[in-house]
C-alpha cells in the first residue's frame, strides 16, 4: 500500500508529462495533470481505458469528439478513444491509464 499527497505534488507542463507519472505498474499508471488558465492538451489517441478525476478547478475533456465538463470532485471513465482537454480557469486532475491486457494473461492475475 502507498499513500500519495496528490494535491500537493508538483506537476510539470504537458511537454514534460512523463515527469508527472507518480505510480506505474504493468496494469496501470497514475499521473497528475495540471493546466494553467487558458491551457489545453491537444488530441491524444489512447489505446487503453483512462480515468480522469478533477481535483481542483474546471476542465472540458473531449472523448472521441464528445465534450464533458469536469469540476472539482467529478470524474469520468473513457474507453480507448481520442482524448483532449482544455480549461479557462485552470485545473488539476488525476489521470489513470489502464494498460491493455497482454495476450495470454488474465487481468485479474489468476
């Protein structure tokens, strides 16, 4: 078990997003996403499921062309799709990327 202070973690800009990954296993990875007011993240084609939880501020997340507004305390789960996001006011999100199961493996570890 590990405990994280996600709200207090420093976060690099989108260009250095790999620095924001704070936990990773073969099954999933977790990262902090921090957007300044007016900032956006351009389209990214995700090959796996993703979970976004808005911890602070507001962000508009586009999943496969459908726009979803997230504010503090709200989250979403998306199947593999093209993902982008933007904010007018600034936002801090938790992003969890679920890795695809490898052929011949049971995702439950059995």
